[in-house]
């Protein structure tokens, strides 16, 4: 008769089956990458997780790309940038380790080029504000002590 069979409810059926299998076999969904059993990972997931751990630590403490790239290199993590067309505009980032390549957003959604760039800029702004605060404090202390 030419009519297609509806697949509108397949997702719900699949979800129900997955939940039943999860309960039957005592499985569970991990709450995030922090609770991963690292010793049980196999390649390439093991390498991806190593990159994730390194990025999480280094992005939090670096203030610019040069600093971040140097710290990643010390951990044998290579970085390549993807450019938009023939321009110099960076469009994405690729991390390399142990012969595996991962787009930044495939390591974690927070590790796309734009999100890393934003985090580094924010770290730099915070550092500048702290530095300016220290300069102001020192000059205030100096002016108070000179009056005494």
C-alpha cells in the first residue's frame, strides 16, 4: 500500500529496554568523568581520559595559549589548530597523544577552541585584577607608613 511504518516510539522503547538491562545486570550510569575507573579503560578512551585530566588541570592554571601549549607538551600532548578556509581564523582544536587524535569538543564539551580561549582570557583578567589589587594595597601601605 506504500505507507511507511512509523518509528515515532522507537526511542521510548529503546530507552525502556536500556533501563531494564541496566537494572537486570546491576549496571549504572556514571555521574561524570570524575568517577571513571581509569584502570579499566582501554584505548583510545584511556588516552582521551589522560588528555581530559591534563586539560582540566592546565587550563585552570594557565593564562594564555603559549603557557598552555608548553604545559601540554611536557605531558606529551600535541596540539593542532583547525583554520577556517584559507584564513588565519582558528575554528577548532585537535589534541594528539599516543597516536590518537581527538577534537577538543570530543574530549569534553568544555574543551572546544572557543571555550578554552574564553577560559584563558578569564584567567588572565583575574590575574591582572589580583595584581592591580596587590599594587593598590602596597601603595596604600606605603602612603600610610610614610605619614607615620
